[in-house]
């Protein structure tokens, strides 16, 4: 078939469509267009929150590095929703009480039991646990059937999402496959008017600085979910940040601390305030281990921080009475024997720094007041890490033997 014959054939095909019902379909579609002013004046139902201001109904992707505490947080969330309690024990995030299906596909009943016992996490039979689940479309049908059997179900947690996905390994990260598969879960969550949360891992590549870009899989996965959570923690450290973003929530960064008696809890203050407190605590820890005064450069080398930043922090600590400067350029902790530091952050315990509620994380008051901003790293300090990377060994108590 030459080019002329091909053109004639295409023209005939187009004519056939125009002579048929194609124009009617197009007109019907275009007739559904709505004015923006009409949308602005319309009234819509209030957002249906599972965790007020943090987790609405719909499909949520919860990402984070391997063994950094996602399962602990999922267990706490399941407990709080099943009991109608505040998430992370904070009154700003009350949970709407309802049935919960927890797909704990990586840990056993024994591990769940021990974690609840260790951290004082309450249990309720409104939360049901399964350790095996089908994949692909059968997984979707099974969740739909569960909701029919338990109409009060408010939350379904899939830990991990990869264990219920049925994909061709050769195309698992393609945009179209991720959009199609995640969209099915999103549509199911909307259909059931339920929150469905699937946990997944961050990419193994170096963190990009934007938690959304770190989520494993193509951008199709991220774009198809209504809500995104991400847990960032330096491995081996007891503090973390929970990032939350979505179509119906304001972007949030929640500073968390892990306590073996209470699991994750929300700290008072901002992420920046708590970060500064931890940096001070690291310096005080190091000074507490020294028998002789040491200088900022030695502290910076030991902690992997910029010397200029360490000097600024030392000046603030000296001003507030935590350290002394017995000789030029050298520092030692004040009253060393009475300031023994227990857990890397709680040495900052002046009476003026009493937490607003019992159990809150300690944090210093606005340390920037009258002190300006911390100095930028000099050329000689470039390359030093201001904070430890998210690549340390897990230090959380493991319940399995």
C-alpha cells in the first residue's frame, strides 16, 4: 500500500467514525465541563479523617528505610484507631474509632506480642491480624470481602505492600504499571470509604532531600496515592521525622523520639528545634567522656561536623552554663559529675526548660534569640556532615529470638 492508498484508507476510517457515534460521545464528554465559579460555590462533605489532620480515608503510601521503625509506627496506629485514642499520644491527632485489619506480613504473633509488651502498646480485638494474604486482584477482592464482613472497618494496613503486588519483574518500575496497580488500590479505598495504607521502602540511592523522590517505584506510584507518609531516621538513633503530604492535608514534619517504654512519641517543638537539641546533646556527650578540656576542631573531627557550627553551638552552651572555657579555645562540661548524660539528648535539663507535659521530649527554648543564625561552613569545613546519614544499624529492641 503506497502513501496515497494509506491516506485514502485513513480518511475513510475517519469518515466512518464521524458518521457513527463518535461525535455524540465527544459532545457528551464536553457537556460535563463545570465552571470554576460553580465549583467554588458548591458544598462538599467534610474530609473523613481516620487520624485528624494527618490521615484521611483513601490510599496512603508509607515509605522509609528498611528496619527503621515503620512496623512499630503501624502497630501504634492500628492500636490507636481500634481504641479511638490519640495517635502518638498527642491530642492534636485524635483517631476515629473503628475496626482495623493489620496485614503483618513480615512478623509473627510472638513478635507483635513482645513489642506490645515492651512498649506498652494497648491491644483490642477490633484490630485483626493476618500474616498471609493473596496477591494482585485477589488481594483487592479479599479486602473488599473483609469490608463486607466487617462494615465498621476504618483502616487496613498492608505491611509490606510489595508482598501483595502481583507484577511482572521486568516491568515492575514502569510508570504505566505502577499507575495502573496503585490506582486500583486508590479506587478500592474510595469505594469502601476506608483508609488503606501500604508500607514500602525508600530507594537505595542517596537521599535526594525530597522524601517524595525517595519512595521506591516510579513517580506513578506516588502520583496515584492520595496521601504520602515517610519516616526518616538515622539508623542507631532514637529520633526521627515523620513527613506527611497529600491532596487533603497540609504538608507536615513531625519530630519523633523512640522510647523503649513507649515506642514512638511526638516531641514538643519543631523539627529544627529538636535537631539543634540533639546536636547540643552530642557535643555534651563527647565532653562528658573527656578527662581534659578539648577544642572545637577536635569535637568537629570526632562528630563529623563543621568546626564553625561546633564553635557556635559551644558559645551557646557556654552562655547557658552547660560548658566552661577554662583556657582559650578549650572547653569542658560544667559540673561533669552531676550532669551524667543518659540517652544522648536529655542533658539539657535546666529548670527553665521544663516540658509542657509529662512525657514530652525535652527541647531548649528559642536558642537563636540574641545569638543570630549559626555560621555557614567554611571552605575547610566543606564535606563534613552536619548530621549523620540515614545509614546506621538498627538499635530498636527486637522481640524475636
